[in-house]
C-alpha cells in the first residue's frame, strides 16, 4: 500500500517536473519518500529536481541514497550522472569525474533490461570530458601557484568571484527572487564571462612570457571519446565520429557497433581521418608530451 501511494506521488512529481514546476516536483518526491523510502528512482528524480533548483548538496545526498539502495554493482547511471553534475557545481572535479565515468561505463555496457536513451552515450561522454577538463584546470592552477606564478593567483581571484556570483544566483533562486529561466540564464552568463576573462588573462601572460606560458589546452575535437585521451592516429566512421585507431579496433573486436551511436560498425568501414591527423600531429609537436601526464 505504501509503495503504491509513493508511486502515485512520484507520478505527480514527474508531471510537475515536465511542467518545469521544480519546487512542486521536489515536494511531491519528498512526500513519496516519506511514504516509501526504498525506491531508488524517487531519490534520483528528486535529485534531478534539486539540480534544477541549484540545491547541490541535497542533490548529492539523494544520489548517494539512490546508489546505496541499488547497491555498488547495481545499474543506476542516472544517479551517478546527476551526482557528477552536483559535485562539479560544488567544485569537486575529481569526485565529479569519477561519478561521470561510472555513469558512462554503465551506459556503454548496460545491465540487461536497463533503460538507456539513444543520446545517453553522447551526453554522458561529453560530460566526462567536461569534468576531465575541470580537473585538469585545477591541476594546472596548482602547478602555476607552486611556481609562484602571478597569473595563477589572478585566475584564483576570478574563480572566487565567479563562485560568489553563482552562490548569489542560487540564493536568489532559493528565495524565489529569481525564476528558474532567469537564474539559468544568469548562471550561463557568469560562466561565459569567467571563461572569457581567463582566456584574455592567459593570452596576456602568454604574450609577455611565451616560454613559461605555453598553451596547455586540448581541443575537444582531438580527444578520443572512448578513452578521453588526445589522439595520435584518428580514424573516422561512416557517421562522422572519430576515434583513436587502436582504441576503436579493440572496441570493435568486442562489439561491432559505434561506441556512441550503437549503429553497426566494422573495422573495414573505418577510414583514416587525414585532416584530423594533421591537427593531432601539430598538437603533439607543440610540446604536449611534456605536460600531457597532468591530463
């Protein structure tokens, strides 16, 4: 009986969520949990609502509870994906990357009868890359700070300012001083301004001291979306996805499908991507081998 009542409340929460009424959705999911607290999907759904409301710590707690219910080996890719989002928002890129990789692996090799969306692999792999870049950025700032670099100190000041502005938006959303759409737009604007300022700052220091401020960035299109490492010898599929040759060969020996789309794919259908190979060669020849270990 309690489980049935909880399912009814969960469905009401789902309707509210689809209507973008996230506070109402959170409330229905909370009521459902009070009726029956052993359904991991209810915690996952509430975590998603809390992500929309930028209640990061609450989302973390819900995801961890959902994962606890399903067990360490249970299929719960959405909980790990939502957990990664909340952890990244809380500036824990190491933990976020671990959670995102778990979600990605569960979608890439799902359990029988797991509900996997057609775009889940692309979405999750993209988020893994985002977490990996965030983790690398933290490591790079730490390296520069140890070297007494002024640019690193200025970047940390920009990071602190960004966080204060994001915290303010979250507080205004919590007090209902901002609507969900406006809060989301302001958050995106803050992140865009931060990225622009960091890029401008790095350009200034690179121009002033090119020897000690070489670019340590990896363009997204050079990254193999199976291993999330920069490529050396890329090949392209009939759908236009590029992978490291050795990585995709190994994958196709186990499963004759495109890793991202799951469309049928065989080794003879792969073609060398000469244009991307030239970009990869330029990247490696720029001295990337000297610092890629930090990636």
